[in-house]
């Protein structure tokens, strides 16, 4: 089965819109996402536009602060501090990548953890690794890992005792998704560029999460019959110039119980997770 991210995302956004209508009745306003965009990176500009569009669909407010590429680091920090103190802003997202002259670490750690909608501050990362269950009401988890788990839930994939292989160990996807899978009692192997005999490891996997950043890296010879494959990669196919994932979907799909396409898979639900995290921040800020 090829996962239909567009249809599932539409359903989630409709549910969020209904919930936000109720929040407006109760609190007099809806959750607000503050986004900081520095520069004109093509992918970042498109993603922020998608944030604005989907926030509207979900019934949220979205405040975007756009800064020029040559902005000084202190200027960006000043914007974040202002959003931290703004009682009408519930969640803060700093769009990556930042210009090279700006410290990503310093920027990220300036965000109030209570408003950190992508789960990147040290406080939220620490909470993730301390928790033994996936309760997103307690703290923010990175949006893409949260969307991966939502896909598995929507597809009714039982993770208990299953062998899951995560390809990639980034702090924003690979490592957090591995912890979320472990919290659901999967047995998790994290692979990376130094892993020996990766194809043999993948062939034993019940679930594969590909987040390595290499176009069509996972081929049919790496996937066993009946596996679930979640493709997080966003790449450009060198042969066609089109967007593709880390998995050769055409070659692998017939072998899978479930596979997520690129585009139209994980990315569709990542935006939904961002909206859900913003709403969770709104609720925590009011109820503690």
C-alpha cells in the first residue's frame, strides 16, 4: 500500500480547525505560531509559505518575521527574545538553514522550551530521552519524527517487538524517531554511513525509516517482503531533476506492506505535526 499523505493530512487539518474553533470560544483566540525566516533559501521560503497556508486551514494564526540574509546574529536573537515574551505567540519555529555567519546552536537554545515547536532545545531533547512513553502533551517532539509515528498509527502498524531500522542519526530526525519507536516497544537499530553490511541489516527489518539524505539509496535488494518503509528523505533525482526520497519507490513498492511516497508522504504530515505542536504549546502555557 502506498500511503496517501494528502488525504490523511486533510483529515487532520479539519480536526484541528474544529478544535481551534472551540479554543476561540473558550479563550477568545486561537494558538499562534511565530516563524523566523532569515534569507531567501528557496526550500525555506517554500516551507514557510506552506506553514502560513496550512495554519490558515487548521484555524491557527501564523506570524512570520522575515529578515535579510545579512542580518546580524544579535538581530535574530532579538526577534526570538521578543517572540519569547509575546503572550500572543505560543510556538516559535526558526527556519533552517540559517546563514553561515549565524550560530544555529545559540539561536535554537534562545527559544523558550515551552514555545519550542520543533523540539530542538536541550530541555525538550532531554525530556524525550527521559520519557518512556509517547505522550506529546508533556513536551514538544520534532515534527518529522512525530509525523512518522502518526503514519504508523494511521496505517495500524503494530510496533511491539518488531525490528525497526532507522537509517540516519541526525538530531532532528534519526535519533528522536529511534527513541519514539523504542517507546512503542520496537527493537531499534540505528544505521549510518559507517555501518557495515547495511543491506543485510535492512533485509531483517520489519520497519525501515530512511532519513539518510541520499536519493533512491534503498533499493529492492534491501527490503524484505511485507516490510513497512517510511521515507523521510527529500532529494533531487540526478537523472530527472525531480524530487525524490531516500528510497527507490518504484523498485521497492511491490515488496512492501506500506510505503510512503516522496512527495506526498511524510512531508504532508510534518506540517500537521507543526500545527499540533503549536496547539500543545498553547494548552501547556495555559494549564502548566
